[in-house]
């Protein structure tokens, strides 16, 4: 199977992009932006008649952005260094990336600042559309289907202010055919239904079921579980899998009366139904389970040809195959579109080709209609979003397992305003990157924390409860069984340092827990500020007069500081690994 | 109702086994009352000390991660012909780490046709949910699954 890396090598060779340095011949595929054309990105070893295009976790980034991949991605010892838990050096080695190439820039954090200057911003719907149109031209529009694994409607100011509607318009413009959801649900279930009414695509999910015994929809499916589409003369069954842990990862009130979960038994039943009753030629699961969870799904559910995964934001240049099921995932923030060509013969999948195509906005030209649409959608908010709040000395980024600079900035802002002992902020994986020396715009603040439950709560928690909660969160992140993980990173903490042994038993991972430089006192009551989670429900004596939206708290702090200088020294000491991106077996 | 049927079940188990162990347990822990049994004592009160075998015939369905610890849906189905000579007599549901480990006790007869129970249990913390099955042949079968109860909060 051909992948983009190899394509690049071949193109580079074909174009004679071989330089001689110090007497050694070195191929430099994709190192020089001027030498890469859109054609190189479009280049594909076409196969069969059907093409599925895949995007996941756009997080409402309809404009191009910078997005730095993680420099720490730690998991349980049995999972570390496997697809889903690869970053930086281990990612580069696993997929054979050429250092400093366009792919290295898109897929890893390595040399990010320098490469960002060289290659420019990533994603943007106007650039995605140009690529999609080109593929439809090559393959025939009637043979192409565009699938969206969700986390699409939420993540930027324009999404928040229009309660998702701007992004539905963007999806309709892009021509999305089918989608599933996760953060979509944080607009509340009524709004979700309203937006589905405006969406051209089908919204499917086999794992969302009514659980209010007094409602008509009790024990009934809320959405169609699957859809059958014809492309290139083949019948393709697509089963939807929304995020199984929506009601624990996000506030319950948004989806009161709906129950989620993996629901693998019914997933198996729908696979069988599509194959036996509807005689489909190919079964696809469009999923927001997360990359590692979907590897478990492929082990447990039989008869799926492809899982198009999402949620964990992994760029995976190569599909992985488990139990006859090929699993792909296409990064996040609109940085990539996955192209999957399927060769279907005699009602069976005979072969396929896959390529994760980077949406390099300086290489793939923008579609003028897309630029116009984005400008129209942003126009009502330009004044607020374009306010320059201040500048940053170092690069502000979000991600990593324990700590990242933009999270630290937000924690600094909370600690400064709330005068608390500890701040907790969520370990979700979406946000933005602001390069060193650049202006911080209000738009960037919304990109980091534009959620529908933005309140910062300040309350009291006993020391032993804090320790217990941290262990609980660590078990959600580091459980050895992917089915018990929720696919996020550790909560970010201000005012706290600790050591962690990821491979230890649940409840025994965290040690040397210090608050304000002193060991945690289990019997002492601490003042805690938290947003984006549910911790306030575990606390006491909520200070109601201090409740304020996180984007306002952060905005005011940056305005006060004018230039922010956030340290990239983490507050967590990792005891069982020597680096942030260990390879399989834990070696660095 | 469930409580009453449990007590009856407990009485039956004690009577049927005609072993003094349960009453001894009762006596030793009398001040705590029957709701304060540890998981081992509660199981013993039902089995009378007979071995419990984890069995693939017992299908226990519960979520990996509870959406709401107060109402966790649990379904138990047992492969059994449910005939006069071979049927499931009782399905007991335990929350192994609750302060009261016993959740439900359901007595069945061949007339039920199917050995199946769907209910909701309250879980105080992450723990194993266990189904204990008593067959008409006097065997005790079981199945367990870990259910995580978490405050959640990461997206």
C-alpha cells in the first residue's frame, strides 16, 4: 500500500530533487516548500471505483491555523509506542518520516517553530475544498463520499457565538455526507436536533439510546444507526458510533435522557444486519471512539471492513489492520483529509489504498467561494475576535499528556484572579498554537476555551479528596485497557507538582504531591478553582461571587500582562519513562 | 420487594443447605444486620460454602464506564434450557464494593422460560459487579465485570 511518505520519495526522485552535501547524496523529499506543488499532495495510486474522504476533529477551525502535535504522549506500558501513543521521535521512526519535511512538520512537534515559518498554516475549509473538488474531478463526484467523525461543531469563537451554525454551513459547503458526534452534544440535545435540521449530511449513531423511562424515546435509538449509500456501483453500509463517554466526559445536563456507551453487542448486530439482510458490499464504521478504543472494537466485533476513527487526534499515515478490519484516523483541526480508495469486486472488498493528505495552505490554493464564506461567517465577530490582547514570548501550544504552555497560561490567569491554592483545567486535546513573538488575539482565547460551560468555579476540597480525584483522572488516562480510557490527557494543574508512575496500579500512581511547594496535607482544606469539568460537584462552599467565564478571565489576564512569558517546564515528574515520546517497550 | 425476596431467598438457602454456616455468620455479625455482609459472607450465605464457578454460560452486560453511578444498567442472561430437570433457580446481583453488597435476588422457575434479568444498580465507587447463579442441580455459577464510576471531566 502506498503512503504519502513514499510518494514524496518517488516524486522527489522523479523531479531530481537530490542535493549533494558534503559529498553525500541525500534525498530531501518535501523539505523545500518551493519544490512541493499541490500536484504532489494530490498524487495518489488510485484503485477501484469508490473513494471515501475522511475528516475528524475539525473543532470548528474553518480558517487555517498553526497546530503543533504533542511532545509528550504517555500511556500504560502495554500501549506505549503503539499507534495512538506515538509522537515526535517515536512517531517519526515508526512511520519513516524525513526530518524537517512537510510531513514531519504536520505530524510531529519537532523543529516546529522553524518549519511553521517555512511551510505556513494548516487546514482551512477553503483549502480543503480545493482538494476535495480535485479528487471528485479525478474520480467522478458520484463515486466519492465524504465522512466526518465528529467534534466538528465546537472549538472556536465563531462556533460558540453561532451555537454551531457557522460550522454546519461550512460542512454543507464542503459536502459532508455523513457524520457522528461528541462535542456537538455540548450545545444541548435540542440544539443538536435543530442543527441536524440545517445539516445536509446524515447524522447517524448506533450507540445513543433514550434512557428516560417516562419519555417516548425510552430504549429507542435517537438517531438512525446506519445508512446505506451507493458509490461506484457498490452498496456501502456506514454505521455511526458517537463518543461513548459523552455523558461522563462532558456535563450530563446537555444530554439528559440520552444514554451513550460503546454498545458493542448492538454494533455487531448492525454489522450482521447490513451484511445478511441488506447485502452490502462493504461495512464502514464511522467512529468517535478514539484510535486505541477502535483497535479494541476491531478485536471484538467481526465483519467490519473499515473503521474511520476520530477523537484522539492522531495523524496516522498508515492504516492499521486488526482482525481483517483496517482502521484509519485523520489527525485534527482540519490539518488533513484521509483519502481511502476501495476496490470492490463481487460484493467484496478486494483491496484499498490510503493516504493522509496534509492540507498545507501555502501549497493547496484556496477556493474563493470558501474564503468568501469564512469571511461572511466571521464578519459579525471580527471586532471582538481580532482584538490584540498581548504578545507571547514563547510558543503557546495545547496538548501533551501533563502540561503545555497555553494551559499553563490559562492556569496562571486563574491563579492570579481567583487567589486559589490549586487550579484544575481540562485535558482535552483541541485548541490552537500561537508562535513565539506573535500577537495573542481574542480569537485565540476562544480557540483554547470556547465551550458552552465556561464557568470557573472556586470552592473548597479536602487534601485527601484532591489526591483521590487525581488518581481517578490518572486511571481514566492511563488504564491499561483502552475500553476504560476516555481518550483525553491529564487535567492541567496550577499550584501543584507531583511525580507519577504511569504503570503503577490504579490508586497508586501519584507520589510527592506538593501544593504551593509543601507536601499535600490530607486533612487540610484547600481552595480550588476549576473549569471545564465536574469537580465543583465534589467540593464545598462554592464562592458564587467569583464565578466567571474562563475566556473572560484569560482575556483580562493577557491584557494586564501585555507580554506573556510562560515557562515550558512541566509540573509533573514522570518516573517510569525517560522521555515524552517513548517507543514500544518504553525506550527513548 | 426485592429486599423481602432476598430475605426469603436467604432463608431458603439456609434451609435447603441445612448447614449452620449462614446462621453462624448471622450470629457473629448480628448487630450489623444482614445488609452489612461482606461480599464473601453474602455469597456464603447463599451458597452455604459450595464452590462458585465462573462460567461462560452466564452473560453479564454492564457498561465499562458508568454514565451515572446511581443507576447503572445491568443485564444478566444465563444459557439454560429452563426445563423441569435443568433450570436456573435464582439470579443474585452483587456490587462487590458497596457498603451493602447485595443488589437484587430473583427466584425463577421453569415457567419463566428464559433465565434473564435486567435491572439497575447503584454503585458507590468503581468496582466489580457480580452475578451469582443457582441452578436446579445445585451448582453455583458466576460472572463479573468491572464498572468504572468516575467524576469524569476530561473531554
